[in-house]
């Protein structure tokens, strides 16, 4: 089996999707017969990590199989994409920051961090934490 040279980085998600589908199908099968261009575009623009791509591609293909839709449409992909994909908590988690890490690094209480993630922290404290996060270089 041919391997992808490295983990997909920003800008190479589309190639990774093509490689992944190509490595799981017969050589003469066009990717566009499995996923529409719109579906590929959605996956490539909304997802960042190989695990995200693999998970949502699998969910999309399963949903397409269950509905009998071939190729899988962008609308179907949109229906399986997580709504919270770009929220603060998943973004920080992707970069290796857990609640405990944030509590330790920013002298906050776990309840404050969880409230920040849920947008229920008072505005003053939310602003303080966000300023600290930005100063530390966190991707928010």
C-alpha cells in the first residue's frame, strides 16, 4: 500500500482525502463517483487533522450508504459535521490543552474554564482569560 508522505497540513487536506479514498478503492474508481466536489470541498475546508478527516469521511460514507446516495453530496457531509468543530474547547484540545492544563497555567478554577467554554462566564473574567490565552499564544 502506498502511504501518504506525511500527515496532512493546512492546505493538503484535499490531497489527503483523495489519497485516502484512492487507497481504499479500486484504482480505476474516480473519487468523484464516491464524493461530490462540494463534499470534498467541505471536508477539506472544515477539517484540519487526519483523525478529523478520517472520522467525518467515514461518517459521511456510512450516511451515504444508509440513504442510498451516491455520490455523497455536500449536503449529506454538512449533516454529519460536528457543529462545535471550531468552538474554543475542541480547538484548544486539538492543540493539546486540557482543562487541567489551562487551570494550572492560568491560575483559574476548573469551573471557570468550563464556563468559558460554555460562554457562561461573566464578561470581565472571560476577557481576562482570553487576554491571558492570547498573550500565551493559544490558538483562540
